[in-house]
């Protein structure tokens, strides 16, 4: 009986092994793409590479079909996920850039306004505070002029009488707003300084009364204000009080302006 020579198995060639390796590589890279998809750009590149490797492996061999398809799917998911993250990253970067520019402009504008305020405050603190009779005084944002002063005024209302040793005085004043915006004015903003003692205006009006309200820039208000003072007093002043915040000293400064009557 003739002996049968066994047929030797052919070793796997590099060509048959290459598609299997590509399929495995596609799956591995696809998983990496999903895990690193939150990193802008990188996850998209890894996902694209996984899809390409999976397609090549699928075309060259059907042995690892499932793994090749898995590599394509995971790579596609990773690429899509990374693409979304990348878009959000770019939008956020652009927004931050625009917002940063707007923030810089806002900061510069605030600094400019602060410097202007500090300059105006310094000018107000260092401004002339005492004015002589007949002058047009500058009380902060207002120009103030005493047009007339009527001593020993007798009100039409008979029940209105000054205290013993006192008399009524009626001042007719004109106040002009020199600020760039409307400012509130009232007769109660102006006191009378009687030899060092300041008193508010009487709540009784003498026509034409000095009306309270918002005074537009450049506008003037003229009217009468009545006060009670020491009879025959020769040391009377119209007084206006305000304050200003000194940035350098970090403190409020109380400012008092006077105009001799």
C-alpha cells in the first residue's frame, strides 16, 4: 500500500494578516476617539482615522467584518462628538474675544469717568467758598444771586409774627443750573447764617415763591424765600451745604458755601 504524504499547512501570509490588524486598529482608534472626543480637534482626527482604517480593513478582508464595522461606528461617533465640542470651543473662544474687548472698553470708560469725577471733585473741594455781597456766587453746580433783601417783612397773614427779638427777612434769589444734567432745587437747600447760626427757610411762601423741582441744564429759577433772623443783625449770609467724596483721601468732604447779604 502506497503511503500518502500529508499535505503541509501553508503559513498565514502577511497579506492575510494585514486586514485583521487594520480592523483591530480601527476599533482601538475608534474607542480612543470616543474617549478623547471632549478634546477639541484631537477626537475628530482620531475618529476620522478610525473610519478610514475600518473601511480599508472591510474592503480587504471579510474575516474581521464585525470588528471593522465596529471601528467605523466608534470612529464616526468619536469624530461627531469631537466636532460638536470643537464648534462649541470655537464659539466660546470668539465670544470670549468679543466679550474681552467689550470688557476692556467698559473698564477704560469706567476709569475715564472715575478720573473725570475725581478731577471735578478736586475742583469743587478747592473752589471758592465765601462770596461778598452783590457777587454772583458759585455754589457747586449752581450760580446763585441775591436780587433783593427785604428786612422787617410783615406777612399779610396777621397771625404770622416773629419771635421776640426776631424779624422776618425775604430774599429774592436767582439760581442757575450750570451742570450738564438736570438738578433738583428747593428753597430748603438754602439756609440763612445769622452770625454763625444756620437756620432753614420758613415754610410760609411769599409770592412769587421759589418753587422746588428739577432744573434743566442752563435754566434758572427765581423766587422769594422767607427767613426769621435776629432783629437788626448785620452779619447775615445765604448758606448752601453739599458734600463730595475725595477719592485720594477716601473720605467725604462736607462743603459749605456762603454769600453775604
